[in-house]
C-alpha cells in the first residue's frame, strides 16, 4: 500500500505530520511526502532524519504574503498556479493508492490536483479551522470565499458552515472533545483523532541545557510566538517584561531577535527550544496560538495565554478560552500590566486551569497512530469495493 501525504514546508504543518508518516510506515505502508515549498522553505536535515526512509518530493511553491493582501487576487493566483497539475502528476507518478491532503487555503491548488488525479484522497488539518463555525472566521471570509469558488469549480467539496474543504471519503481532525466543546462543526463525517503529533519524541528535538538553571521555587513562564510570527520585537519585549514583572522565571524562544530585545540576564532565551520539554517545566505558556503549540501545551497540562497574531490563530484562541484551558488577549490590548494580570490569573490555582487540562488527558491519544489506522482501513475498504 502506498500513501501520499501533501503538505507545506512550514514547521507548523510539517512537524505534526512527521509522526503520521512514521506511523504509516510502521503499519507497513510506503509513504511519499509531497511538499510545497512555503516562501522558499526547504526540508531541513533534522526533519529529514525524523522522516526516516520516506520518499520526499517537492511539487511546487506557495507564497504566504498574498494571504494578507488583497483578497481579490487570491482567485486569479490559484487559477494560474502550476501546483494543481504538478500535484496530479506527482500522485500518478508515485502510484499512490491514497492521498492525505493538508487542508488549508495555501494548499487549495494541491487539493484541486488531488481531485484531478483520480487518486482517492482524504483531508487532514493542522489547525482547528476545519471545524470552526464560520462566524469565528469572519476576518478571513473574503479569502475563504475565493478559495471556495476555486475548489468547487474543480469538483472539491466545500463546507459553507466552516469555510473549509472536505473529502467525500475521509476527513480527519486532530482534536479532542474537551477542546472543541459543543462549538465544533463536524459535517461530512469529520472524525476527531486525538491531539496532533504523538506522545513520544518526534526525532528532531534540540537541546537546551539552560533549562537546569530555572529556580524550582519560582513559577516558570514560557514565551514563544513560533518560527514565523516571532518577528515582532516590541510585542515580544512587552510580553516578556510583563511576565517577568510577576516574579516568574521567563524562558523565551526569540529566533534571531536576542540582540534587539535588551532583556535582563535572568530571562533565558534561545533561537529555538525543545518546546515539549520546556512546557513540562512551565507553569504558564504565552503563545501566538499556533495549533501545534496549543496541542503540546494541553498535553503538558500547561495553561495558556494566547495572543493571536494572524491567520488561524484567533480560531485556536477561541477554542482554548472556551475550553477553560487558558485565556486570550488581543495584540492591540497587550501591555506589560495586561500580560502580568493574565499570567497572575493563570497561576491562580483557584481558577482550575490545570484541573481542566488534567481531566482532558485521557482524550489526547496518539493521533498519528489513529490516523494511520483510519487511512489503512479506508484504503482496504476501497480496494475491496474495487474487486467486487
């Protein structure tokens, strides 16, 4: 059995699929990873090693900037993209029995290519946009409508309730009921498969010896705005300073901004951190709301302050606050005092944040293994039908 997985080179999308690739391979499937290079990004050596012997093919380029520009340009951009044809060609060339497509707006052309290829395909998500009611995506509507018109014109199913694509065969949402509550839209047979990633190591983690420098008598606040959205030195400095004002030990992932931030020596920083390890030590996580970060924080039972900066992050902020796993603060409302007040509230045991996170643990599961089971089961069913 050969399975193709289509996604982008962005860490927030590639990272959660590394365990999926490995779970499929462990279950006996051959896997071809079809990558769209986002803003010229490439598969780095750590992630290449983590993927083991899976095939990797680059099928085209996508640019992020247009998705914050004039929405009217999105439709023409998608229609002129060569990605659809290249995706269809790659799926046929790899002789895939099934394709699993990362469903997000920038992969819309790849979805059209999967539809055109004739290869059976399913959808999987790397954020909560696929189950979020459209009223919470109001800021993205002009873009969503362009994507919906493009995809329906190519025969791809479209959920008007979520402004998201659907597969007629298999739709997998890496999420849990405790996070989504009663607010999720699971039309077209969307199945929840547990939180993204897997409980164990992914295989591309880095070291952070300074973690041993933290004072066990003080709460730890971990700050990270991810690998794309961190480049906001003024906002990052305000957040870190506000968190430190509570008396907490602050650990921050700052990319290449350390020289610009002028932080006190006691603030521990690194360009990139072993996030899951740091979260297990942290008492509060201040995050932009990328879904990988949210899921890892839930697994670590670490309450969150979500400061959503763009794209799908307001969706995650909505669900985190609704589940009582943390609170949210709009970027325009970020001051040192607002951050200090939010951190103090998250540290207050009377507010039960950790209790709710602890109660959710039995649902977290291993979404990679569950995804592999469902994909393999679906392919088996399709093959049996084809033999009848």
